[in-house]
């Protein structure tokens, strides 16, 4: 319910901007490649203990966004949006893990977030379209997820801030995007998100989300 209220208020705010500027609305989606940063401590291969990242899991993500010009030349934009993001990571069965932050070897962790990204873009226009590069921040809420260990059935993740929970509910971090919008509105590019906040309650190290994504989409001027 909190997510639905936030999305509703967010779109009311977006619509208020259309009164003052010619905006574009767009949608983008594609595969993403997610992992956990600082997931485990283990053997670095030389007998030393090192902090290790998890393996990567492939998921999907999708975003509905609005591009609002910030200058009369329409080179700079703010891009708020609403996003589904697949996150997570995997651990292999051969890793020499000394401390796994609760992670189990040979296990796949699949997480589903609803995020609210806000990015600032530089996107100059040309006859053939406009390239874009942007940087910003996102806040997100974990909706649900699963844990799948080899040889065992999937279980739902426990969400919360207690030591008995698997993952924290909220996430916050920075985003980066680079892409191209063609003259007819076709969009393609690359996104990256990296969390600032830990995802494991009471973890012994700061495990965070990191996600690369490849997208295609469409942008239409209102």
C-alpha cells in the first residue's frame, strides 16, 4: 500500500511539470545482470582472506520515465521514473567461505524491487536524434524474492531489519545511464545501479546491490 501511494503522488508531481515544459514520456526494458558487492569473506586463491563479490544472476528490469527539459536549448533534462528492478546474486559450491553474511554456497538469490530513480541528463539534439548520458540517485523497496539452493525447493525471502530476516526492505544508491534516442523515438542504451545501503540485516560487512542493464525502449513527446 505504501508503494502504491508513493507512485500515485509521484505521478501527480510529474504531471504538474507538463504545464510548464514540453516533456517526453518513455518506457525502457531489458535484461539485467545483478550481483552482491562485499557478499562474503573467503580464500582469495593465495591463502589470504579477502572480501568477495557474489556471482551474477540474470533478470529483467523495466522503467517508465518522463524527460523534462531544464533549459531553453533542451540540452539538459531531469528524468524521474518508476522502475521494476530484478536484483540478487549467486554463490558457488566450491568457494572457501569463512564468513558468508548468511549466504549459503551453491545458492541463487532472486530479489524484486520497485525503485524510484531520478537522473540528470545531458542530451543534445541533432538531426538524427540525441545521445544521452546521465547520473542520479534511486530509492527502492524490496517487494519479494526467493532463495534457491541446489537440491532443495525455493523459499521466500524474509524481509525486514531483524537478525532473523534475510534482506533489508529499503535500498538507496546511485544510477548511471548512457544511450541514444533516434529521431523517430527508438531508445537503446546501458544502465548501472549501485547501492549505498547494506542489504543484509546485522551483516558483518556492508553487502550492497549492484546491477548492470541493457535496454531498448520508446520515447514520445507530449
